[in-house]
C-alpha cells in the first residue's frame, strides 16, 4: 500500500504561535485531504485540495497541494487551545480508497 | 441531514462472538467507505461501496469480515468469531461519486475481551 509520512510526529506550542506540518508520499495523488481528530471521535474534514500547486484556506488554516503531487502542507495561524488534536493527511488517486498519514499530534499550551 | 451516523458508538464483546455495526451515510452520497483505526495510528482502509456494489476490499478484510450495502443506502459491517486483535475504532465515511471529499462518522469503538 501507499506510505504517507507526516512530520513532525508531535508538536507542543504556545497559544498564538503559528503551526506548520507536512505530509509526503512515495506515490502521486490527485486529491489531498486534511482531517482533524479528537479523542474518541471520527476525523473531521478541514480542507480538500484537487490540483497541484493549489493553495486553499479555511479560516486560520491554509493547505497546499505540492507541485510534485507527492506532498502537501498544512499551516495553522495564531493557534488557540481548541486546535488541540491529531491532524491527518489523506491522499487519493483514481477515485478509489484514501490513504492516510501517520498523524501529527498538536498540543497548544495556553 | 446531520452527517454520517454510526451505531453503536461503543461495543464490548467476548472473544468468539459475532458483532455487527451499522453506518448511515449522508443522503445522496453514493460512495461509502469502511476504515479501521487502532490507537496511535491513522485509519486503514477496509472496503468501499459505490451504491450497492462493493468495489474494493483490503487484504485486512479477512474471511471473518463481511460488509453489505443492500439498497445503496446504509451499510453493515459484520465481524464473525471476534479476536482480541479486532479491537479498534471502526470508521465509516461517505462521499459523492463526483466529489472526492469524504466525511466520517463518529466511529464505533470495539473492545474484544
């Protein structure tokens, strides 16, 4: 199966700081999705990307579809305590299954 | 429609018992996916349906696992003769065929004792 690696694995930041995380793949994808998951809950879709080079924002979140189609980046500006959770990237090729990354755990210190 | 609904939210069962989970997708979503997630890992693909047709199955889906979507609406995932290794969160997601955004339910947490 496809391997998606996310980095960093975990982050501890002060409230108000900006956050950057990325996701890399050994294969190309046509679609990149970013999800946030809180304990005991299902993943919640944050941003969807459909085109290489695309930059999309959702409030304080900004994500980019890498030019090589093998990577994607997520930035969170001015973090707040409710940003705490695990962030997953997911890639899709050909309209079939989604492959998920290993996750980035975010802790925001008030 | 409030989103993807899964039932039950939690299930504790004894090893060797059969369990069945239900997923109700978002209305008009033709695609339905099942994923499994263990602690500290990302979701792993199990299977997906387009309408009532099961189009892809993962090698993770052993003979003890079966999924159905008989009328192209809700889906069930059954695990027969459960093992401790089946303990995980089982997630369901749905999407439109032409729109690849996939929305997840809250999951069913299975504990096999």
